[in-house]
């Protein structure tokens, strides 16, 4: 399973769970102490996914 599929499935499951969460127990804000570090982490994660997708595309191209 690729990272993008896993992320989309987790997002879907969180959305479905939030519709049933009447008490608000599942809702949590991801508030970082250092917003710059949170941005760096998010950017690194995004580029890691881009790299995985590029690798997958290159592998498919080599198989042709």
C-alpha cells in the first residue's frame, strides 16, 4: 500500500468516525509548540510522498 492511499484511507476513516463522535472525544487539535518545526515536518512529509510517487513512476517506466 502506498503512502498516499494510506493517508487517504486514514482521512476517510477519521471523517466517518467524527460523524459519530457526539461527545467530541475524537476531536483534537494538533497545536505545535514550535510552528516552524511543524511546518518543516509537514513539508518533509509532503516531499517524502512526492519522492515515493516519483520512484514508483520511474519503476513503471523501466518495466516498459
